[in-house]
């Protein structure tokens, strides 16, 4: 069961915002599957925290009706304590940051290896020699 669809259906979003938020939420939910400490959280808590974190990443402001804070809205909708949503959001954000750092390091290392490979295999005419 996908809790994110239910949560997204309750928010006031444009089509473009909904799509961007959905993509960001799915990435955060996927990242939660890679962190062992997320096993203790209920899926509805991870979905709520992912909605909260994704809306922060995307700098979405007023997406609830009436205009209340998103964490309060999610609490009212799910019954999950606001502190738990905040804690899980923080852990998702940290996991996302660690993953982004690892991806950036991997890309940098790959580019560096490609550069040295090309340097080692180019002749004076800038043609690759194997």
C-alpha cells in the first residue's frame, strides 16, 4: 500500500509541483530502504517524513488547506506524533546527504580515472591509441 499517494491527494499542489514532489518522495522512500535504522519505522511514518523532507528540499510553501504547518497537517492526517515525523525527516535528510556525497565522490573518481586513461592512451595528435 502506497501511503504517499494518499498524503499527496490531500495537499494543494499544481500538477508540476505534485510530480516534482512525487519524484522526490519516491527517492527518499527508496533511500529509506537502504538504511537499516529505518526498519523500526512504520511505512506511514516514512511516507509522512518523506513528504515533509521533499517539500523542504523543493521549497514548497503553502501546500495545505487551511494554511497550517505541514508537519501539523501530517500529524492531523495520520495521527503520528509530530516529533517522530521530525526525527524521521532528519534521518531521511541525513541519509540523502550521505548518498549524494557518495554519488558525487563516485562520479568524481570515475571522471578522474577517465581523464588519466585518456592521458595514458593519447598520442601527440590527440587520438586514442590502444
